[in-house]
């Protein structure tokens, strides 16, 4: 009886820790091949970021400048971006927590403060230049 109880308890623990992994995978799939557009509150400049369909690359446009880098989802479901050239701008360590609701994505900083809100668009909606 104790063995059965222990087995059931172990199964319930595994059951409850798995959704975090599934959740991270689901978030990754929700961001892949999507563009989000937001206005930087400090500069007032609109940014467009496209999360690539394959691999872990992203492209970003803000007036007259195209940049790119890599992205990842942490085990805590945070999105981390690392600029390929300018590590001071996006270092890959400063991550944001995205919350997606239909065609809107809201990002929160590590302290839970609103970082920015954005439209979420399926596909690559990067400007042409």
C-alpha cells in the first residue's frame, strides 16, 4: 500500500512539473513566425521585431536601421534577446516575461513592471526599409 501511495505521489509531482516545460514550448511556438511592434517609451521610437520561423534568430527594425540576433525562452517563460553586434543594447541576459492575449502581447520586466505592450502579428511584417 505504501509503495502504491508513493508511486501515485511521484506521478502527481511529475505531472505538475511537466506543464512548465510544455508551457515554455507552447510559448516558443506562439512567438515563432510572428512579428511584434512596439513603441519604446524612453525614445518614442517604434520597433518591429520578427521572431524567425526556424532556429533562434530574430530581426529588428527601428527607423533607418536593421539589426539581428538570437532569442530564447527560459524555463520561467521569459523571452531573452541578444543583439548579434551590440551586446550593450540587447545582452541576452535581460529578459522579459511575455503575456499573449489574442493579437496583443504585453512584456513585463523581472520585477513584474510593465515594459511595453505590442501588437502581435502572424508572419514576417518587417518594413521594407
